[in-house]
C-alpha cells in the first residue's frame, strides 16, 4: 500500500516537472517537432530534412507535419516505431543503438556508427510515414511497407557504409542468386527478418529503375503482400 502511494506521488512529481526535461523543439520550416532530445534536436532536424529530400528523390513524400520523439524504451525488440494515426515517429537515444551495435556486430547494420544507424532508422520510419496513405486491401501490408522502408534505409546510407553492406551481402554467398518478388513476403519478414532485408535490397539493387518500383508500391499500384489463407 505504501508502495502504491509512493508510486503515485512519484509519477505526479514527474508529470509536474515534465516541461523542464521534455521540451519540444520545432525544426526550421515548422512542420517537424522533436520531443525528448532538446540537446540533439538540431542534428535530428537536419537528418530529417536530408532524409525527406532523399526519399522524395525516390518517389516517397513525407507528410508536412510530423513529430519525432526520442524515448528510453520501445515495445518488443523495436529500434524505431511509426504511429500512423498521430504521424509520430519514436526512436531510441543514440546510446541505446550503440549498445545494440556493440552486441550485434554481425547484423546487417553491424558496421554502422551509432549516429549513422540512428539516422538510418529515422529514414526507415520516415519512409513508413510517406506510405501512410498507401492503399492496402488487407488488415496490413507489412511486406510492401518493410520492403520500401528497409531499401530506403540502406540505399541512402553514406556511400562507404552502403558499399560495405553490399560487400557483406556478397560475402554472405550466392550474390547472383535471383530474388523473385514472391520471396519478399510477410512470412519471411516475420520468421527471418535479416533474410528479408537482404532479399529486399538484392531485389531493389538489381532493378534498372528501382525508384520507379518504390513509387508504384507507394501509390498502391504494386502490392507485395498476399492474403493469408
Ligand atoms: Zn519498418
């Protein structure tokens, strides 16, 4: 009982002091708000502006109004989240990505610096935001969504980091193995996300006009998802 009273008092105290530590920062231009990271807000604003231009060059248009929150924890094993109803992106602090990268050097993004990894996850979530209005005939279209988000996360890495990713893919074997569109499906995404990421990028990188496909998926003209039987 004491504990419950104490917990209640603690959360009230935190709520009362919230404006002091959770200042919102509005980025230049006014449409993007950064929450929970006043000391990194300028860097996040710049990364958002760069990613928005990169995505636009690949037929993806990020909404004008978006909120980006840096939070200490996310559900499950998520590195980042996009909440479509609020146009809210949630990310972890750079230090959390540093811990993840140190513990997972063999992951597809294990060679990135924590800062580059942060920016790449931001770009991944902005790609989801750009697909907010993409029509989906099912409850969800995770294969289409994640194909676009992961390929954009990788394609717009700094050149040296993208080359390193491609080299690792080649070393992973069978670089010339053809990837069919059928293999970019939600089952592989769920069961073996790293294979999905590799398949997605191999498929994307081999297209003559990869951004044309991104535009077709974003408009709903091409659907990678299939109805579950
Ligand atoms: Zn995603």
